[in-house]
C-alpha cells in the first residue's frame, strides 16, 4: 500500500470524527452529542439516517452532507499521517490509525447507518490518493483492508462488549483486546480467500535470500498494526468522550481545573519523555533500553490518577512516538528495523498496552465500586435517620452489642460511653432487661442459619431518661467457623407507634365508656324499677316489724324473720346498684377467667325490666359444660347488652300479637372456641348491610350514632375473637354470633 504524505490537521480530524454524521431530522437540525450510555439496544449514533418524511428540509441535507465531508477529510488525514510518520518503504504501517478511525466511527453509529460511514471513508481514501498516482486496485485494496477489519471488529465488539459503560471493567477490556487482535486476522484472511486482496509484500534486505518478498511477515505486521491502533485509539476516544459528557452532565458546566492542569501536565510529560526516549540519544544498548522504559512510570501515574482515560491517552501518545522511532531505527535492537524487529516491538507494545488497559479497568472498576459503596452508605444513613431503623450485631462470646452510630446519637450516647461493651445493656429499660436477655440467650442457644426467630419489643432510655420503644427483628448468618453463627438484626424505633396505640386504646376505652353510659340512660326506667322493688319491700317489712313489736313485743322469732327479710332486700338492692356501678365504671381492663354462661345470665338481669315492658321473652339454650374464657367481664357484658338491646329494638317493630323472642345460645366449636349466639325473631338484616353494620357510624336508627356494633367488634377482637351476622330476610330474624377462644387446659 503506497500512501501520500500527511495532511496538516490530522488530529483535528480524529476529534471531529466523534461527532461524525448526524442524521437528518424532521425537526430543525440540532446536532446532539452521541450517547453511548443510553440504555437502548443500540448505541445512539453519531449519525442518524433521514426519517421518512413527505419532504426533507434542505438545511438538514446540507447538515448531513457537511458531516459526511468532515468524515471523509478526517479519514484522508489519518491515512496521510500514518503513511508519512508510521511506515517505511519496506513494510506496511506499524500503527494503522485509519482502520481505528473507521472503528471509532462505526462504534458511535447504529449498524443500520454504517454504510454512510463506509461511503464517507471510501471518499476519504480517494482524497488521500490524490497526487500518488496509485491505481484503482491499490486504492480499493487499501480501503478494503481498513474497512473490513474495522467493520468486523465493530460487529464483534457490539456483540461481546457492553459499550453503555464505556469499556468499564476488566472483562470488557479483555473482550475488547481479544476482538482487536482477532478481527484483523479474520478480516485479512477473508479478503485474501474471497477476493484475493493481500497485504502488499515488502522487500527487506537480509531477511530473505536474494531480497525476495516476505509476504507472511508483512501480513503479521499489518495485523498487529491494526490491533495496536484499536487498543490505543478507540479507548482514548471513548474515555475522553465519557469524561467530557460527565463534565457536561450537570445543570451547569463545572470545569475541575485542578484535574485539567494535572492531565495537561501528564500528557506533556508522556509526550516529552517518549520523544526523548525514542530520539536515539543513548550511545549503547543498555542506556537505550533504560531510556525506552522511561515513559512507563509516567504512563502508570497517568493510569493511577485518571484510570482508563489516562491510560488510553498515554498509550496513544507513547505508542505513536514509539512506532515513529521504530521507523527511524530506534528501538530495543540497534539498526534499521527488520521484519522480525517490527513484529517483536509490535507484540511487546500490544502486550504492554493490554496489561495497562486491564490495570486501568481494574482501577476504574474499583473506584466505581467504592463510589457505589459510598453512595449506598449515604443512602443507608439517610434511610436509617428517616426511618429510624438500625442494624445490630450480637457478639455471642462477650454478650456485647454493636449497633449503628445513629442509634447511639438518638439515645445521646457519648463517644466515650460507646467504647464500653456494656453500654447497650445499661440503656435497656430495667423492666425489659431480663426479658431481652432471656430472648437473646435463647437465640444464642438455638441459633441456626435460616431459622425464623420471633420479634420482641423492648424499651431503651436516652440520656434524659425518656423512653424509646424498639422492635427487634433478628436474623442469623453463618460464619466460617462451624457452629458459631453471628446473630444480627434490625431494631426499629416504634415509639410513635406505641404512643399511637396507647392513645388509640385510651380513646377506645373512653368511647366504650360513653356507650355504656348511654346504655345506662336507656335502662334508667329498668334500673329504677329494679331498685324500687327491694326498697318497697324494705319499707313494708320495716312497717310490719313495728306493728309486730307494738302488738307482740315478746315474739322475737317473728321480728327476727322480718329482719332477715330486710337484710335480704337490702342485699338485693345493693347488688343492683353494684351491677350498675361495675358496668358504668371507667377503669383499666381487668382480665381474668370468666364463665360465659354465668356472665350471660348476669348481663341479661340488667335488661329484665325492659323485656317485660316491651313484652319480649328471653330464652336461654346454654351449653351444659362450663366454658371459661379470659377477658374483662364488664366489656364482655357490654357486648351482650349491645346485641340484646339491638334485638329488643328490632322486635319493637313487630306487631303486638306476633312472637317476640330473643334466644341466647352457647356452644363449643372446633379449635377450642366457644360461640355465643343471640338470635331474634325480628325483620332481619339485608344481605348488603350485614358486613357494613359493624363499621363506625352506620345505623338504621333515626336517633342512633352507629357506634354500638363498631365498639362491640372492637371489644371482641381485643379478646382474640370474631363476630359476624347471619340473616335471611326472606325468613326473618337475625343472629349475631361471637366466637371467643377458650382457656386451654393442655
């Protein structure tokens, strides 16, 4: 391949290639930077094909044509630069930048539009051959070699390398360098086999008898020239583009001048050191070898400071200068380069470039991982503060607890106090400390990975003595030592939840008290009747006793009998008053064993006079066995009274001559459960209302509040039971069933 001298503005063409040919759009022609990081299937292109449209704007056509011209000129410049500085008359180019130029352009373009890039670069090949008197076959062969190798490399890279991360990670670099070496081999062999296009043989004196052409060596040099160009030019362009895009990603352009100055200094240092090393100043082979290795520390420093961008830039400069020096006979071996010298130098530089890129990729991946960890820690700290959820770890050997710093800050634990292994237990509420120790001791004794552990709520005290409630959710993780799992978990600050539950329970008790008071108001007449009866009896018996004493003062037996009756009537009045006071009291819950049958009979006594007034009959069908539940007697009586009073009001709508019956039943159900059924012969409850009647403020009474059944359900559920309604309006009557857990004797 015979190429012409270089054009002056070559490096400007490489930068211009990054913008390449942007597509025609129906909207005004705005050139946007290519976005390889976009998460779509294909990398966003530098050039987009014209969108199908009834008419194409002439400005869009001019824009696309201008970009195509830029690509063609850029490729022509790269051809002239390579031919003039990086090749010899005896061998093909040592560093094939034009092929790398095409590869960069293809990687930044959608595959459907690759033909535009290839057409533009083919024009550039003709521009580069002007004045060279090259034949058509030579021009086409040179372009075909660059284009086929670059296209094959682009196809393989798009298939095996994730370009959305800009060659981030050792695996991406490994795949990329493998493709960079394999694609020229396959491309050149394919061209030779299918079309007979070969790398032009070059004559090297002393390498073959009689100066015969060495075809095989020229082929190896061409393969390594393309591979070297790929691993130096492509990463440098992609890394530089990614750095520019990151700096422009924010709302305003922020230029890190410190990094810019350092990068400029490193770039200049690489260029100067490489130029000196390959200037041939060293007088002997040892000094020359030391000088040739001088750029290595600078390249490593650039890699360490700027990752892949620094490594790729240093490689591009250093390899270009090195290949330029090799053209002039400056290398590890003295004298003008022979074929074997060129291959050895190319192979060494390719291996070094691959290792440096892998090192840079590892550094970038590590920085990226540390950055993600830092962001994750920040998010974790924010969530911890916002959600008040803290992680902990229990040391099984010392019983010490390690927790997040925000928890210590919440409790006001000083840094000095935090160093003590016992600070945790000193902050746990004294009443909860034994319970928490027992729970954690059980975890230590029965810790098995994958086992579900019960949650526990406990209290801790801050430095001011305020109580904080926490809910412990434990977990177990296996360690490298068998039989010594680490118990970890999370504790959530549920102080607000506990306060809300306490307030809700208080409001519920107050509402229930109001409901009981309203019931007492409804039963005022019945209560007056209940109390009037024993008071009337007491009055009559006392008058009788006076008459007996007046007429028969010595009849002590008669007087004694009257006094017994007075005491019995007094006790009966006291029991009525006591039942009303017990029902109306507003005290904390007093849970204990309750005989359901006895509780039902006592509750119905409060409405006995009301049933007589309404001419309603109450019948009992109670189980013969004793059924004991645990609960508050007054609240369960309130449940019964609510349901019985509702039944009485429902029966009030029945005609006087009809049956007015309330049946109260108890029975033992499955799973250690007792049921209470209060059934009436009223009109029943419509099917669509049977579920809604337990909601607050749902009532069919004109003067009702609709809270009775809601309170009833709340009380039943607080006792671990359920309540529901059964009614068939076509038959009549409604039944309310309450199911409560029985005391287990096992």
